[in-house]
C-alpha cells in the first residue's frame, strides 16, 4: 500500500517541489468550550451552516492541498464520518425528491484523499504535529489548525501565498501572522521580525504567550504554517514548555536559533482569523458567518437590530 509520503517522493524527483499535503491537528480536549465539547469535537461545532473543520478543508483545497492528514484522538470519529460519502443519505434525498440538497453535500465528492492518525496523549500542538512524522517523512507540508477559519466563509488564499514564498525563498518555515490588540498578545505566539513588519518578513524570534510588556510585536501566529521536514528534528529536541506541552512555537524558535531561515506572512485585513477555541470568539464567529449567509443573513440582521434596542433579559 502506498503511504501518503511515498506518492510525493516520486513526484518531487520529476518536478519542482509540490506542497499538496496538510496536517490538521484536531486532537485537543477543547476544555474551554465545555460542556459543548464533552462528547463532540470542537472542530465539528457548526459555524453558520458548516462545521468548522469543513471550512478548513475547503480553504486548503482551494490552495492546492489534495491530501489531508488529520491528527485525531478519542471521541473524534464524527470528523471521519463527515468527510465520508454517505450513499444512503444521497439515495434518500433522491427518492424523496430533494435533489437540490445534494449540492450541500458536494464537498463529499471533492478529489481529496483523507488520512487519519492518532495522538494518544494530548501533549500539545507540537506533539500532535510530531505524530504525523512517519506519514509525512521527507516532504514539505502545511499545518492548519482545525479550530481556526481564515476569512469569512474561508475565502482566503493565504496557504497558496505561503507555499509560493516557501518554494521561492527555499526556507524551512513560513508562518501566518495576524495583528492583534496589544492587550491580547499574552494569548498567542508573537513574532519578533528581523527588520520591519512588511507584508512578508524574516523572523528573528517567536515567543509563546509573552506578557503585554515583553511582547516584541503585536503579530500573533495565525493557525497556518508551511514547514520543511526539519521541523521534526526540532520538535524531537523541544522539551515541554508552557503548560507542560510541546509547543510548536518553541520548535520554530529552535529552527531560527540554529540558523535556519523562517519567514512570516501577514494576513490581509479582508481575511481575518476566526478562532473558535473559546466561547467569546465562537459566538462572534457564528454571528459573523450567519450574517454573511446569502439566504438568511439579511433577515438575521433585521432581527438583531430590532432585538438590540429591546431591554435584554439578565445573562445566565
Ligand atoms: P488548543 O491550543 O486550542 O488546545 O489547540 P485544545 O486542547 O484543543 O483546547 P483547550 O485549550 O483545552 O480549550 C489548538 C489546535 O491544536 C489541536 C486542537 O485540536 C486544536 O485544533 N491540538 C491541541 C492537538 O491536536 N493536540 C494537542 O495536544 C493540543
């Protein structure tokens, strides 16, 4: 049987490097969204009409990613089921005369290969990426967090731009960044650009969750990465950091410290990052996407406008 890494090894010899594989870590506990995530993955929570992870896959597909490798854990089976074709549902919709609904299932038939591996213990994002090592082997690859959508309805080509830069510059990592308010820097990995904060810039350092006073910039790591396989060596050498977890940011830091070039790319203002990992941003993301819904958005806007002028009931 051909492993995901083997297909590309052949292709790479005959062509310039093709980056067509993404690792999507979805193994986290999602404790900040309890009880919603007690028995369902946070990555399957609905934002408007679709689960979060479907937006992630659709965004990656439009940036030329054809092979998706999910790093999963206990209780995440619904992700696998979501991307399977469901012939009995298709048949049911046909026999009950609701063919128009089949368009909503078109994603099932995209020419994408799905692979799944398990992270047995939740030892952090860096560890989740390391779980993909034997499948990725010696090819460059994308990492896309399964709980973050880029752009309203995932209309972003950030991964395509990052892939192009990675190949053109021959670097070991390209990381997406989003400018955040200074008082929020302590939540993210923060860039220290080498010289200036242009649209693309070289990284001098990246610091996990710095204090507001110590943060070297307001540029926060934004859930999308392109790596050479050298990142695995760094992850093996990365001890547990903040929270006892193996941090991906610490491994990027090691790349830089050992003299390997790493670049940053800023998200454009029209492609904000929606992180659904906590209730505040999940609620905001849901409202944003529901308002942008072609069919129901305008009526929801009217409802909200009317609702917001009425006195509200006390919060729970
Ligand atoms: P988070 O940092 O939000 O962690 O993960 P979490 O465990 O999912 O959530 P909380 O903090 O308990 O609320 C960012 C992404 O990395 C994945 C998550 O599934 C999410 O998509 N992740 C995180 C893993 O795959 N494994 C881990 O050990 C940690």
